[in-house]
C-alpha cells in the first residue's frame, strides 16, 4: 500500500460507517413500523419471550446471586474500616439497583440471547428461509424480527429486576446469615436510602433502554449477515462486541442524565 | 412442548419478574413508608432552611409524622417558606414550634416539631409561628474564630524568637 492511498481509504471507511449508520436507522424504523402488526399476533411474541426470557433465567439468577454474595463480602471489607457495616444493605441494594443489575444483565443478555438471535436469523437468511417468506408475501420483518424485538423489550427489564432482587437476597445471605450483621439494620438502612422512583424506577428505565439496544443490534446483525457460515459467525461476534460497547456507552450517558449527586 | 405449556412458562417468568419489581419497590425501597391516606398542609417560615429538601421527613419526638411538600422563598420577608403535609390523625397544638434538625453528625436534615400547650390545634393551611433555623457550620466556625480573636493576647502562644 502506497502512503498516498491512506487518505482516500480513510475517507471511504468514514463514508461506509455513515452509510451503515443510516442503514441501521432505516432498519430500526422499519422494525418499529412492523412491531404494530406483531402485537396483533401475540403468540409469536410469547414464544419468543420463552426463548429469550425463560431460557436466560438460570444464568441471570445464578449471576445475580454470585454478584450479591461478592458485593456483600467486598462491601463489608470496606465498610468495616469505617465502622459502618450496618450500611451494608444500602450499599448492596444501591449498587445492584442503580448500576450492576441493568448493566450486568444486559451484558449477559447480549451473550446469552443476543447471540442466539443473530445466529438464528443469520442461518434463516443463509438457508434462504427469509427469501422464501418474501416469496409467499410474508414480510420477514413482521413475522420473524418484530416479535423478537418485542420479546426482548419485555424480557430485559424483568430479567434485570430479578437479577437485582436475587442479588439483594444474596447480600442478605452473606451479610446477615454468614457475617452476622443485624438483620433489622440491613433492611431499614436499605429502605431509608433506596428511593422507589429515583433508584428502582431509573434502573428499570436503564434496563429497558439496554433491552432495545441489545435486541436491535442482534436482529440487525443477523438480518444483514453475509449468508455463509463465516458470515454468520462474524455477525454473532459483532453482536456481542457492539451490544457490550453500546450498553457501556449508553450506561454512562443515562447515568449522567438520571443520577445527579444527592443535592 | 405445546402452546399451552409455553404460555404457562412465560406466565411464570413474567410473574417472577413482577414479584422481583415489587420486592425492589416495597422491600428494598421506601415505597411502603410513604405517607398514605389523608394529609393536611401547614407552613412555617425559617430564616435559613440549611440543607432541607422536598420530601424530607417531619418528625415529632423522633417519630415521622409527615413530609415536606414544597420549599419556596417568601419575597416579603426573605425567609424560606416550607410547606409540609402531616398525617390527618396527627394533630398538634397551635403554639407548636418547628426546628430544623440534623440526624446524626453527617445525616440529612429534617423538621422537628415540639408541641406547645395550647387548647386549639393547627388546622389546614395554618402557619407555625415559632421556628428555629438550621445551624450552619460556617456560622459556627465564624463565631468560634471571632471569639478566639477577641481573647486577650496573653492567652495566645508566645511568638517564636
């Protein structure tokens, strides 16, 4: 490659990036338009909630429990230096509800459900099932993609809430049952410090946004995958990478928007 | 697995999720502790409200009896006017006094009500006349330094030679 080629190449890449962004935007608009028709056939969505939500339950609950355990142990270590171990419940609950619940659930969701969505749709495309649907005048966006989007939107906040709830119970097990913090202080400090709307509600909004981001990314990557085995495998990898980065980036923006320091 | 089986499992999943949200809202957060039911409003004016916030608790003898509904500046007197809602059953004499207190050394501020001895009770929209402002650390330090400076010079350590 001659040095003179670098600038034109950069320009081509930048233009490609812009075009990809525009393409993805049109895809999302198309998908939203088709979601309306998906509502009229609820069983398609319910079957997808089963595939996306129910099948993710075990990993989400196990991770939530583990994160709760570790948070309680680590929080106890830090708090005991200041003689503030009674606040352990508050620390565990706030970290889970505001941050770890939505984010870790979204990352697991991208790995567990996003990849399977991409692979499924990519293989449908490779096997020309999507083309066959179009031949039968069935819009694959309405029949295949929209129910999956709706299912992702519904499943993600529920999974995040479960993650946080189980994490808090895990913190209770380690903090109160194992370490021996007073159970009353654990819960009452938590209830005094956690706000139903500012903390729990905003956490739910976060997980809803992450649900949209992860599901749309997975569907887009599957739908636009090169219809070859390598193409599907690349698309699946991209799903995980892009979803994770999107979640982390969006998390920063949302946290900055929602949670100001207690004034 | 048939359609009914899938629907049952999804129902179970949604139920679990809703239970988790309820758990977070009621057990982990303070939704259950809100003042529920009928309330009545009373106001009080303070020279300085310190760090008081909307929804801070109003307590009497340490028991929460209501919450602060609104805080505004009264441009006639240039005092902070605090509107609080008290639970309907909690009646206070009309000469009750209000203080801005702090829970613990670094805790949040709240309003403490000290009941007086009057026969009549505060009614909807009444104003508490006797108020005590928040204690500002800056003013305390200022007073302390001022007192120190006013001490006789021989109390000060001898200058180094």
